């Protein structure tokens, strides 16, 4: 409940929802936007807003292309934020934040944003997670948030390693 009460978290979340709505409205799509709610996971919790609406004849791939990267990953406004990230981020993001999902032969499917994950290469694993940095963010708190999110990834990797033994 503290997350939902935090002005910083609510503002950050609202900016993402506004960005997604704006991008889809450029395609003539209108979304149902309920209020934000709390999603509790084993190692973390986050604020989510389940957006829904008709696709208006747009296929899954065109919607994914229009939305990726979401404002949560690429910032807003999209163009300038993306250029800033390309100029200032010291590492490649790889598949972090990539669309992940499924599609059938008819073009129907679902896609999600891979905001936490890992890339495995033999005995080496790279774990990925991030935090929303906005005006007024506390860098130490954002670092702690990222470490907490990585806990879910590293716990899954550890569980897989134990099962593999």
C-alpha cells in the first residue's frame, strides 16, 4: 500500500500509462484505463494498470512495434529519451525490456515487456533488471530497488542450478 501512496511512484506510473495511451491513440485506439493497483510477487511488488481495448484491425506486431520500448524502459518523449540513453548508457541492454510472448499462424498472440530476466551462455549468466529514474529520484533508493528486483532473477537461476545438479 505504501507504493500506491508514494507520489513519486504514482507519477512515474502515470507517465508510463499516459505514454502508452498516447502512442495507441495515434493509431486511433482508445483504451479502458482503470486505476492503478498493487501486484505482489514473491520477492517484490509493483504498481500496475491493466489496460484493455479493441485492436481496431491492428495486428500484434504493429502494436508491439508502436509500443516498444515502452516509456518505462525508453523514457518520454520517446525520440529524445532514446537518443539520450544511447549516448549515456555504458552497457548494451541486450534483451532487457524486449517484447516477449507468443504468436500463432493467424497472427494472434500476446506480448509482454521483459523487465526482468537473464541471458545464459554455458556456465555464465547475466541478470537484468532496472528501476524508474525520474525527476526527484533518490539514486540510492533506485539502486536498492534494482537489487531487490534482481533477487527474483537470481533466485530463479539458483533454483534451476539446484534442480540441474
